[in-house]
C-alpha cells in the first residue's frame, strides 16, 4: 500500500508504518501497502511498518506432524474430478484442541477519526498529540523573544500554529490521495502522526510516469502553500501575531517540501528517483534498489551532517564550541531521522522483493485435492475415502452435491482416533460464506486481497464453471510465501 508521509512525501508500499499485527487466520501481508504507501514528514518519514509474512499460522498444521514417509513427491493437488498422484494422508493423529471458526479481523483504525474527505478516512494518531505539545512548547519559547507582550497567551498561539501546520500536512497528503484516486488506486486511509502524515495507497502505480506524478504532487502542494502564505504575509505588519504565524507556516512548508524532495526512499524524492530509474531501465526493481541505497546514504549524511551543521552555525544558529544540552538534542534528533530514513529504505527493498515474487502464489497450484462427503458421514469413513483418493481435504456437500461447509484440518487433529467413527464431519466443519469461495484462476496480489477480505483457515477453490477444484489452506499460502521470499531476486 502506498503511504504518503505526514509532511508530504509519498511512501511506497515498501515503507510501511508499524501498523497492525498480521491476522492469524489468513494471509495479511499487504504487498501493495509497502511500496504503494506515500508518507510525508515535517522531518523524514516515520518508520515504516515492518513487513510480515502473509499469515501466521492460526492452527496447528497436521501436515507438519506427519512422518516424512507420508509426504507426497508432488505437492500440487489436482481437481476433485481428476485422478491425483499420491498425497499425504489426511487422517492425522494429534491432541491439539479444536478451534472454532476464525474471527473477522477488525478494520485497523489508527487513532481518532477526523473525517472522510473524498471518502478516505483521516485519523490522528496518539503520537500527534505528543508532537503538537512539543511544537507548542518550542514555538512558544520563540514567541517569548519576538512578542514578549503576549505572556502566557503565547502558548495558545503556538498551539494554533501546530494545528495549522498539520493542516498543511493534511493538504500534502490529500494531494497524494487525489492523485491516487485519479489513477484508480484505492487509498486505505490517511494518518497524521509524530513525524508527519501517511497516505496508505493499496496498489502500486502501473507506470513510472504515474509513480512520478503520485510522488511529486505532495511536495508541489507544500510549495504552493508556502507561496500562498508568502502572499498573505505581504499586507500584514511584521512583528504581529498574524505576521509571525504566516511566516512560520511559510517556512515550515518550504522545509517540508525541500526535505521530501531529497532523492532517497522512503521520501517523495526517492519515489521520484525510483520512477526515473524504472523508466530508463524498464525494471521497477532496479529503481527501488537505486532509490533505497540513496536513501541509506541520506540517512548516514543526516546522522553525521546535521549535528555538524548545527554546531557550526550554518543553519542560522550560533556556533557552539563545547558540548551542551543543545548539541545532545541535535544529535538525538539526527539519530531519529537517520533511523527513520534507513528503516524506510530497507522496507522499500523488502516490499519490492515481495512484489517480484507475488505472481508465484497461484491458487491452482497451492490447492489441496478434496473429497466431497455428506454431513452425516462419520469422520473415520470420510478420512478413509480421502486417503484412498490421495486427497488432503474434506468438503461437506448437500444431497444435491452442492458444497455447504469445509472440514477444518485443526478440528480433525483434535479428535482422537477411537472417537472418529462416532463423530460426524458436520460437527467439525466451518460453514461456507461467499468470501470463502476462491477462483482457481486467482494469483499474486489478487489472491492475497481475497484472502484478507475474509480471514479463514481454509477456502473452497472453484473453477469458473462452479465445479469444485479443491481446498486452499492459509497455512499452505504462508509456506509458499515464505519460500518465495527466501529466494534471491
């Protein structure tokens, strides 16, 4: 998903805010979110969310408890209507507890909902209140020197400045959002947070030109805002509250635009550099690698250069010869910014690698062969039929042969062998919902998106004609995902 940072830089799906835990019943890695996420920051972008495998196993996988001799040489199941090679047996023994249907994953929120411009929810993260308090304190100290007559009211003016500044950050993010919607890229949400904002765009741009535009519109809007504040400042008398506020907003938007135009991931400038290299080489991965390494170089430059510039007085402050509290704070800020940029660049590389291997995840090749059984069939008899057919899944059908539920693998493990003749398969099955019916033609991002929409441990895979093809296990998708990610690009 694309995230645009708070102050205005699009963050690619590669940089993800540390957002949510992956769902434990279905693949939840959002390949689009890592690279497609655009982030804006008043400094650098906030640390992107670390990527996780498509799903963590919610249930014990009986297949892992099998002896090696029971494992088939061919792991690609065939449709139920076709003969299949020998597959490992479904009748596993075990004492694992039976688990109920997977709960629906709640939609991640990300803070206080402020509104839905263009239909996209805007959240204010709890960390924003911390940075708002920090801005109020710092800016209030400056106002004490410029407008001493304000007294304690200077903090009220400072708070207004903090809110107005983040409103301009929101405009920056909305620029990314509008561009994404214009290119028919879904936007999950906008979040204002500690170091800026994030526009979570769930798909990657299809062309380098669109990627460039999507990244550039954020800094462009920040520059436009700086120009508007400059024009508004002209008729205002210097040394007044409106004059100080307008000057502060003009300078802060210039800083946001300049910082986000730096040519390294996860900043907007890094996305633009990625688009340029992608256009020249024809390879998105080459663009990501180039922009990510430039981003890491920027992180090192910030870590070393920012304290040196501050101490030398090059940034407009007085030169400092000794090490004091201000020097320590500058070094700490530089370390935080450098860590954010370095982490974002690394996440961009990981997500690009994920996207490169996503097409290898195909429902047809990951599906287990299934045997249809009626609801009153004893578990022992159903397992006998499955083993005889070389199948590894059970589908409960009605008298007309229509599928109604799936027997959960983890539930089978929880039934001791001596009880299996007396337990009907219907008692171990999860009722089929529309979201649990998956087309055999799905692959890559489309497959993961369908599985994320309806978290479950098993899914019914069907042909375009409606014929049952087999059962897809979330655990199998996870293993295939991890295996694909382990291979070098």
